[in-house]
């Protein structure tokens, strides 16, 4: 489990926005990028190709 004091400091590295907790990832509340939690460590790499970034169509 992620230490609550550390978790409180984490924000999206791209948008600098708050993150929403999900069972296996942290999700940016602005851009929707997902940051997986692996062995209780969040992988906060914004250029990770496994990121599941939603697209918006206009």
C-alpha cells in the first residue's frame, strides 16, 4: 500500500493536476492519463507507451 504521506504529494507529471485512486493505478483528473502501481510503487513516467491516454475528437 502506498504511504498516505507520499500519496498526498503526487500529481500528474504532465498536467500538475490531482490524481484519482483506482485499484491498480492513479488517474489524472484532467487528462485521464493512467499511472500504474507496480509492487506498491506508482510508475509516473509520462512518456510510457503503455499509458492509456484518452483522445478527444472535435
